[in-house]
């Protein structure tokens, strides 16, 4: 169960680099909803960091690649632990039975993600990397800005709870060269590149 939950945490952050709090507080029927074609996250202003400033809700779909795995977690594995809450993710440390099944609080979920990524990158690449939930946000913006379509800038920033400008300022780690490479032949029409 621990491994299945850890996989889902990393998978969601890979495809939807939300804040740790938003992931930690995912709750079926309150912020996470199953629709015919997959899962949707709906955050009220009080459910996300910038909501208190903007008063705006955020809503976005999880990619279809996550649907079957979330169904498996929510319908098969998650119900095996009796809890008094509907949070999607829960504490599964058998060494601390007094907390078993409780919702994550504070930075505990982030610590699980960092440890999981440290172990996985060590095994996969021979050099462990400390990758926090926040790092997934930097990776996503940098990757999308470097390889993605500029048409996606606003959508990805909105999913993450930012403006395009703030996403670029805070998360993009493109080098100066990477930023300027797209200016090569700027004077030519797109069809002539």
C-alpha cells in the first residue's frame, strides 16, 4: 500500500505539479471528483494558496493516464484502512501505529515524496536527488517552456495557481541561452523556419 500510494503521489506531481498542500488535502467528494471521463480537482478559494488573495476557484482535470490507477487506489487499496476522514492520501507508517490511517499534516507528505524520490533516483541513476513537491513545479514549467507549445503557458500556470508571468519568474530555470535560442531567425515568418 505504501508503494502504491507513493507511486500515485509522484505520478500526480509529474502530470499536475500542484502544491503539497493541495495534494495533501485532496478529498474525494470535496476537492477530487470522479466524472465519466476521469478525475477533476475543484479547489475553492480557501483550498489553495492564492485563493485568499484572488477569491478565485481553480478547476482542472487530471490526465487520463492517472484514471485507472486512481480508481485502483480509491476502490481497492484505500478502503482497506478504516479511517474517519475522506482524504485520498493517508499515513501508512507501521512503525507509528498511533498515526496509521490518519491524514497527513504539515510537511509530512512532502518528506515522503523527498525520501521516495531520493531512493528512486539513487537506484535508477546511481546518484540520489532530493526532489521536493516544489521541484516538480520547477521541472514542469522549465520543461514546458523549453519543449512545449506557448499556447500551453497560461493553462499550466492556471493549473499551478499562478499567472504566466509569476510562473516564469518563480519556476522557470531556463538558461539565458535556452531563452534566447527561440529568437534565432526571429525576423522570418513561421513557415520559413
